[in-house]
């Protein structure tokens, strides 16, 4: 893959997640300044996941029909509009709309970007997927730092406006790219990708993979609020996200090669099972600084295994439907994350940190179910 093309695609992914990282660590600010209840904060988080699902399922398949570049441009444009809306939103409905648009944009562009990244060099798929994950994690981990540096001095709109400027530069760069599109005459005839779930290999990794977003939806919607409630210093919530994400930033390319060699199914199963155990610790240990240490180890495990699901899909899905399969996988993950985020905010109001324990139990159930469905494919390697 040409270096400029790879750089721009990775930059788009990084800025998309940076916008989310900014919003994620500002939830307590939204609660305090705009008097938005925790349950509604969960809905703001959930909105992006749900619209991401719709885009992944309904829009992403067009990337397999010769429109990958157009989808990336459309997605980045919607993220710019969404970030502007978040910047100037002063109420629950406006913030919800902004999150709606950013989720729709990300869900439209990411599967198309993954198609280009995977097909550009199939033999080095693991490393390139790892770089894509690293870019996303880099953006997410820098988001809290951006908000911490700019919000106090310039107001709640500042970090979103900075991201808008950077996304606009990337958008202009992508318009100049020449990419290899799918041939229209060879494009799949299926409009949606749900028929792919008849394949046990795909259905199994979907069950395993959605457990990741049960964890993400729970963690993201209540982490900063929980830290505030256990009287952690304000900086601990933001630093906690960075400490969790930093190992993944550096380990994901290595992890991509690891999952391809070790086997993407096994890597996903082991990594997410350990992740479910970390969630138990978040729900039982109430000392903020110890929780930062747990987050560091959690990030290391995820960094080595997080590419497993996408790599498994790339190995077992028909190549002419690669974006559709990646979109289906990512879409069901984001839908799960959205539903979980909404329920986690509501659950936290009633049982507090016990929400993490419920999350762990559900993760284990999904992993076990997926492992049984895909039992004949667990030893597949790249």
C-alpha cells in the first residue's frame, strides 16, 4: 500500500476515535454544566454505536461495489458535521444529534477503509490491521489529553473544533487519492450481509467479537462518572483512559502479526476471557490508583489480541464481500456497544459498580457460545 494512502486512511481513523475520546472524558462535564442525567449520558454514547451499526450494515456493502473512496469521503464529512454539532451543543438533544452524526460517519468509512487496507497486501494483513487499530487507539488516547489541555482554557467547544480542522485537512488529502476499486461487473448481488451469518465460522466470531463491545459499552459509559463518584482526582479519569490505551497503541501491530500466526479465533477467545476478568476487578476494587495499574495490564492483553476478530473475518469471508463482512461484524459490535452503553448508564443508577460484574458474566456467556458455534474453525491461522 502506498505510504501516503495508508497515512491518510490511518489519520481518518485516528481522528474519528479522537472525537470519541474527547466526548467520553467530557461526560461528567456535560452532566454538571447541562444537568444531563447519567441515563441520558449513556444514551449519547449509545447513539453513535447504533448509527454506526446502521451505517455498517446498510451503507458499507457499497464499498464492495466500487464505491470505497466515496464512502470514506462521505463518512469523514459526516464526522466533521457531527463534531461541529457536539462543539456547540448545549443540551441533550443537540449532543445526541452530534453523536448520531459522528457514529454514522465512522460506520460508513471504516469498513471501506479496512477493505482497502486488507486487499492492498493480504500477506501482511495482520500488521496492517494492527496499524489500523493502533491509529484508532492513538486517537482515542490523545482525545482525553486534548480535552484536558483545552477545555479549561478555551471552553467545551475547543477540542471538537481542533478535530474539525484536522479532519478537514485529511478530507482534502483523501480526495486526491487514487485507489483500486472493486470491478462493478464482479460486485456481489446481495444488498445486505446478513446471509453471511449462515456461515458458522462467521457467526461464531461475531458472538465472540461482540463481547468486546459489551465491555467497551459498559466501560465507556460509566468510567468517568464512577471515578467521580469514588472521589478520584479529575485527572485520574483522563489518565486512566490513556494508561489503558497506550499499550494497545504500541502492541497492536505486533498483536496483528501474533493473531495471524497464533490463530485469530484462539487469540480473541483468550484475550476477551482475560478482559472479562479485568471487568470483575473494576467492579470490586475501589482504589483509583490500583485501578490504573489494572487498566495498564488490561491494555496490554487487548493490544496483543484485539485484531483477532477482524483477521478471522478476513480469512473466512468471501473476498468479493470483504467490506460487507467487515461491516456486518463491526456493525453488530457497535450495535451491541450502543445497547450496552444505554443499559449500563441505567443500571449504574441502581446497582453502581456491580454493573461491571454483570458485564463480565455476559461477556463469558457470549465467548462460550461463539466458541461452541465455531468449534471446527478455532485452529485456523493466517
